[in-house]
C-alpha cells in the first residue's frame, strides 16, 4: 500500500523533480496529492 502510494506520487512530475527548494513549499503539493488519492479511493 505504501509502495503503491509512492509510485503514484512519482507520477506527478513537479513532485518527482522537486522544483521547490523549501521544505514547506515541497510538502504542500504532497499533501494535496495524498488527499486526492485518498478521496479517489473512497
């Protein structure tokens, strides 16, 4: 389940390349993407 999540996370190009240098700017899209995956699974 965790490996599947990271596989889906890597499909998002902006997250895979990490354009944002600050940790808080990088973490925000990860949270949004995780929420989107969670909602789709309901």
